[in-house]
């Protein structure tokens, strides 16, 4: 008997629940709190990423023009120098003495030439004597210029402005034309070389702006401009080399640094929703839409490209529709919701509607 009564009670309880479910669900439960966002038209950027290596605008290894010993080093490691600055002096006593002698010979030859010119006016000398004096004067000048050039070769100067590397010589070192003295890099402008697949070649044009980042400066964004696209495609990798220029006015970048490159190849406007609004079921995508009745409705959509936490909606929504972005897993199709962050007057009206829809205490 007791077992029969228990089975009868369970059957009655199940029948009550079925009747309640068939009448539209249990609306005595409070609405689910959710956060919503509007489907909106946003700009989608199609981007191409690559890895590049930096190069100095100008870069050389300094050497001497002649073989001789160093008399003085006039720079330190890492100095910033201007074009024409003297970096190393070689011994030049012999050339200095020869230059002084040559200058004296020029002065003497000039005096002789001027004197013969004056005598020629009085017919005291012949024209051939004047020509001979002029030739000696020109020869003396040429010898002076030659010795001055040899003396200049004993000064190693900076051919352009930039930053020096490590000093490789000291006073007393014997230099030859193959002995490295130091390196010099012009890093006021940095060349950034990177490769792109052949299939993307049509998307990159000279003058295009790109953004580059370096692991050494994770918070810095370096703006560069595409300067040149290589004239050849690599036969193995099927990639083209692109060179961009970066204004390195802060002198943060150096030769040989690794950088990531991002190019915006196209932009377009499209309807988008936050990624957190999407529900994936099998091969279909859904979102919950909240209308003026504050009920969640499950709608299928066709999604497209993703960009920065947003997803393109190709079909299924219109601009301005409210989609649930937080609390999605708690919501059921057709269930009431309370939108967090809505204006106070809307919350008061919604609470009033909830109380009116909820049965009074003790109601049968």
C-alpha cells in the first residue's frame, strides 16, 4: 500500500510539472542578468604580417688609406660623430716637413715668375724665359698639392654622420689599408627589409604606411613607409623582398634588429558584434538577441572575418540589434533577462513588470 501511494504522489507531481512546462515555463524565477552590446558597423582592416631585419641607412668599416703607425686616436666606443670629424691620426712628420718645403718652393717660383713678367714688359727677358718660369711655378704648386693630399691620407675622417662601434686600434698600432679601425653606422634612418609571399605582391605599393614592433621595445610602435619592392622573386621561397624606411629620430633602433611588420592592405565597413556573443553549435553559429520585451531570442547568423575581438556578421542581424555578450551560457531561448548597466528608470519599469507577471504569495 505504501509503495502504491508513493507512486501515485510522484505521478501527480510529474503531471503538475508537465502542466507548468506546457504553460510557458517557470516565470517565478528572476530574470537572468546579462550584458548586451549593439550590432554595429565597424571598419575591418585586412592585414599582412611579416618578420623583418633592420639595416643602417649607411654602414661601413673604417680603414686607413696608407700603411703607417697610429699617432693619436680621437674617438671612443659608441661616439656620435659628424661628417668630416677626425677619428685617427697617423704619423706625419715627414709629410709635414715636405709640405713646408713645397710651400717655400711655390713662393720662390711665384716670385721668379712675377719678376720675369715685369722684365718682359721692358723687353729685358725673352718670352721663352717667362714661359720657363711659369712652368716651374706650376710644377711647384702641383708638388705642394700632392704632398698635402698625402698628408690628408694620414687623417682618418668620418665620411658621414653616425654612431661609431668599438675601437679596434690604439696609439702605436701599425695600420694597413685592410686593418679595421671601427664601424660607422648612420642610424638616423633605418632600412627595414622583410619578405612577403608572391601571392600578396599586388597588395603592397611604394608609399604604403606600415607598423613595425621590436621585442626590445614592446610598448613602442614604429611607423614606416614602403620605399622599394625587390625586382626579383626568390625561386625557392616564392617571396619578394620589401624595403621600408623608419625615421629613427630617437636612435632606439640599431642595425640587425628583428622586427615584426604589419601592413594594412585593405579597409572596408561591415556589421559586427563582439566575439563573446557567439554560440557555436555543430557547424552553425547563433547569438541571443534581446528585444523590447526583455526576452532572449536565439538567432542563427552567418559569421565572417574576425578583427580585434569583433566578428563580422554577413547575415542574420541588422544594425542596432542588442546581442548578449555576457551571461550567454545561463540564458535560454525565450527566457526573460535583466540587462546590467541600463538606465535606472528602465530597471524600475522592468522590476514592476516582473512583479506583475509573478503570482502573488499563497495563490493557487
